[in-house]
């Protein structure tokens, strides 16, 4: 249940490797019972940030507070981490894997509950190396929940899954959220972020460059929607205008706050606007507006 209190507070986090500033100055709060998504292009610093928060690597500087206090030794045992590439022992079955991990904790979750929650019943006897991507992710999720954590970290939970397996996994994550657990996830999928996250923080080059609910960010950065022109539009016209534009597959995206002004300028130059469309903005538009880049999905 959400208490509107931050379960986690991060202040001025910084991580510097020899010549690389992986995380420059990240501050954020996560309210209990909500889902925060960390988004950003490759190399933005998401994994480093999350691994510092998880207490896997130390920060160069900065402070992290869990339930109002510096993280105690027990922090690692109290949180759940779904790794992207946990090496599961090939020769173990799903059930054997669950039992093996359960033995690591003094008060593990009921296995029957986890099996049902993560839809593992039909594959309990299957060996880990025979699992599909979706089945493997469901097992990794069950393992992340095995110590009854209140705070769960998911690292790109649906990467590589087909649309059905992905929707299925989202359903499970939503159920976990409905139980009152707090979730922090990294993702490259805007759709996933819009679907699961109450708040998203967009990172670029080691900093958070925007944060808010998906709806707030869309309103703040792309309230009027986005103009698209057909791919064969004569782009020489655009080079003389003060708007950034991007060529995407078979269309051209024009960036600008005031779409009426953009259309006015284009019409004034007698541009052929046949095939122009205005799309309702989504989180991907916000991301492109802020970073100038598209996310790989
Ligand atoms: P991706 O989406 O590709 O996973 P990311 O946003 O998670 O990227 P990080 O993996 O946190 O980004 O990396 C941020 C920057 O820090 C990158 O430039 C990366 O090369 C660098 N970096 C990360 N780990 C190390 C390390 N152990 N030593 C040196 N540089 C590192």
C-alpha cells in the first residue's frame, strides 16, 4: 500500500571510472508502493545507478537512504533483484532452482505462491536450459521475490520477449505492484515504461534530464503532439528553418514546441504538405525531444 513516503532517497550520486563519468549527479526519490522507471540511451548510466542503489558497486560520492536511514548490512537481504543475465544452472529444473534459492534465506516466500504468481506450474520439471525467454524471465522474477522483498529491482525485464510473453510478464509485474511492493526498473521500451511506471526518470550522459509521470512528461515536453512529414519530403526546406528534424524509416519527424508555428512557416514557404500528419505524443516522443535519439526496443 502506498504511504506517500519515500522508501528510497538518492542524493547527488556520482560514479567516476578512470576517464569516464558514468553517473554525474543523480538525485531521486522513490515513493513506497510505486513503480519508477529509469530510461535512457545506451551508456546513459542507468545500470551503474541501479547497481549502486542495489549496493553491488560503491559510489564515488553521494548518499542513499532506505526508509530514511543509510542502508544497513541487511539491505541486500531485504530487496529483490531480477538480474538480466543471472546464470541459472543448466542441469537444474525450475522447481530445483526455486528450492535451491529458497534455502539461502531464513524466511523464504511460500514456493506454491511464487509458482502460481509467476505461472511456473507447467514448467516446474523443465531444465533451465530448455526454457523460452518468457519462461526464463518468469523464473528470474520468482527468484527476485523469493525473500519477500518490499523493494524489487527489475533490469530490462521484457527485453527479447515476444509481444505475448511481454504482456504476460507485465501482468505479473502489475500484480506485484498491486500487492504494495515498490519497483524500480530499467528499460529501453517506452511502451513498457508507459504501461508499468508511475514515474519515469530519463537519464542521459550520467544525469537525470527529466522526471515525472509519463502523462506529465508528455504534457510538459510534447503537449501539442508531433508533426510527421512523408519520407520523400524535400528536406532542403527544413534546413532553412530553426527546427530540429529527424529522418525515421519512411517519415520525417519535426521537433518544435509550437506546431501551429511550424505549419505556418512551412506553408509560408509553399512546402508541399501532402501526407503530413500530427501524432498524439507518447513517451517516445518525449525521449526523442530530450535526447535527440531513439531508444532501441
Ligand atoms: P545500457 O543501456 O547500454 O545498459 P546504461 O545506461 O546502463 O547503458 P552504464 O552501463 O551505466 O549505462 O554505463 C555508463 C557509462 O559508464 C558508459 O560510458 C560505460 O562505458 C561506463 N562504464 C560502466 N561500467 C564501467 C566500468 N566498470 N569501467 C569503466 N567504465 C564503465
